[in-house]
C-alpha cells in the first residue's frame, strides 16, 4: 500500500461521512465556559475538578512535574489552586480531560497515539513556559492550548484509521510504521486539524496554528504560531513524539531568533522537557 492510496481511502471515508470526528470532552467544555463567565466562583471550578477522582489524580501528577515543581509536593486540588492559580489548574484539567481522545482499539495504532499524546502535552507545557519566559504574558493561556492542540489533525487521522480497521475497510497489518508516519507528516493532518477546530467551535487562533504550523514560509508576526513551531522542533530534537532528530539546533532556528529566546533559556527548556518525557515512562 502506498501513501497516496492510503490518503485516498481517508479522503473517501471523510467524503462519505464515515469519519466520526471526536467530540470536545464535556469537562473541558464546561471549564472553558466557566472561565469566560464572570459569575463563576473558584469553588465552582474546584467542584468540577474534584468530582472526577481519576482526573484529579492526573492533574496532581502534572502539577508536581518539573514545569511546576515547588518546594513541597502538591497533594490536593485545593493546594494546586493555591500554588498554580485557578486558571492554570482549569487549563490543566481541560488538557488532561482530552487524554481519552487518544485511546483507540487497535494496539498498533495505540502506540502512535501514546507518542502523539506525549508530544501534544509537552508542546502545551513548553509553549506556555516560553510565553512566560519570553515576555508574552498575554499569551500564556492560549500558548498552552495551542501547543496541546496543534497536531489534533493527526489524532483525527489515527482515529479514522482505527474505525476503518475495526469495520474491515482497512487491514491494519498493511500499515507499516513508515507508511503511517508519512501519512501523519503529510499536509493532510493540517487540514483535518483546522476542520476539527471548527467543529469544536474553538477560537480561530488555534485553528490557524493547527493549519499553519508546518507552512513555509510562515507568518512570523504570529507569536503564538512561532512558539508552537519552536516547541514542535524541541520535542522532535528530544524524541518526544513520533520523530527524533537530535541534530536540530534550536538556537539557530528562525523561531527562536524571532522570539528572542536565549541559549540559556533553551537549555533550561530542554532539561524540563527531558524530565517531563522521562516521567511519562514511569508508573
């Protein structure tokens, strides 16, 4: 099977409405609305989070990661809110709630999904870190979500492949690693990502990042897009995700120079990402 023939199968499936686009998680939707409602109280947000114990435990794990670690371990959602702030905890909850979107039935495809999830979350954390360190405070929240969602088109493609394999329309044994990676790296995932953003009624700025994060030349006046592109390369350099290109010199990239990121900051970012990546392989 060739890349073009596999793409043709996907295109036909999409046009025949076989593609069941994933729904934005209910918890994430509620939190997104609550954050934009001036009448929402901190207690309301806390109740939404604490109501799901599994979700709460995952949030605490992230809150104690290298990106947020303080002198004392965070053991409760209340303590997480005190240290990180209610908006940050809400953002983490929205992110963690999307973990379920990356679960598929086919174990072969599941391996790619796990790597895709790690890349997405690391990109979100890293993009937010860049916004905080490089003087883009107004983009701190949006940088996190843009990084998390930028490769959502790859998620849509893998979920479609899982549906087609489950329905007998696609033979999973014919999906070699090289073939899957080539399809995921194609421009198809950019277009699908933009469609999914529209379906979820998310802000246009996220859709633009999903659509243009591999575009050349790109709009370097778009700081949000620039941060996500840099994080994409940082994750690729460290092998967090589907690719590993250790030869990437982050300091020499157009994105790093455009953002004014120093070599020292990039070194710190790499350490944080490596710590994050290693923590994901631990039970």
